[in-house]
C-alpha cells in the first residue's frame, strides 16, 4: 500500500518563502508529483520528480530524496493567488495511478 | 498542456435518478483515464481506472454497479452514477495522461454533483 503525509494547513506572508513537506511510504516508487488545487477547481500540475535532487521552475521548486521517502515544494515570493491546497501524489512501481496525500491548505496573508 | 474537458461542471438531481458525467481528451488520445472523488477538505480518492475498449478497474470499496464507467473511444470516458443518493453528492474529477509512461496527468474541470 501507499501512505502519504503532509501538513494539513500552513500560513505564510505575501512575499515570503514557504516550504511544504511530504513524506511517503510506498510499495515501489515511480515518481512524485505536486499539484495545486484552488477550492472547487481541478488540480493543476506543478512539478514531477523521479530522481533525487531539486527541480526548479520559476517561483516553484520541488525536491526529492528517495532514500528518505521525502519531498518538499518550495514557493518563493509568495503572492495572494498562491493561496490554495497543494497536493503531493506518488505513483508506485509499475503503476501510473496517482495516490494523493490529503493536501496542504496554504493561506497567504498580507 | 493537454486539455481534458469534463461535463457537466455542476448537476443537481433527485434521489433515485442516474447522472452521466463525460470526460473528453480534446487534443490527444487517452488509452487510460482515471476517475476520482473528492470530499470536502479531503484529498482525491481514486475510484477507478478506465481502460479504452475493456472493463474498468475499480478500487476496493467502490461499487461497480453503482458507478458505471464506459470508455468506448480513445477520447471519451463516461461515469454514470446510478440510483443516486444524497451521500453520492461530491466532487468528481477525471484525469488522463498523454501517451504511455509516467507523464503528468491532466485533469478535467470536475463535476459538482448534488443529490436532493
């Protein structure tokens, strides 16, 4: 089976940096995804990591350590529109099904 | 990115009736589509994997006779909620991947189902 943990809620200030952590336990591993979801909307893709290390894409970066079963999403220069839920999702070995964590609700305050 | 269109975005139906939700890949062919259900303040729960030309694979605990999935073509999968009850009220989302391999999944806009 797969178990994914991430904090339920976080609050950060506009312009600041925030790190959202995700730990996972899976029977096999075939990649980790981060999605952003605004309330009432479908998730949108942010990043994909399959190898250890940091992937940077504009204001967003994602890090993966397979040996530790750990990932984080780093958001820089926070904007009010970044207030959303951030979902960590993994795929198991030989599978393309996404298993989602419960999501982290990020609130950006002025 | 690829576009997945889901329709309708919102539907209200009476208890006992059936509702069909469509999921279309607009600019690519999707051999496999996934159907998720999301409860308020909860994460996406995979309901079933829809395979073109064959029977869907349901996750444990999902009633296949209640949630009928049909994937008749490479661009269309449908989810029919049969004999709907108020507890079926939820946000249903489909997704599809481009090509084979572990590529990113694109999601439809979601369908808010309310059963009264």
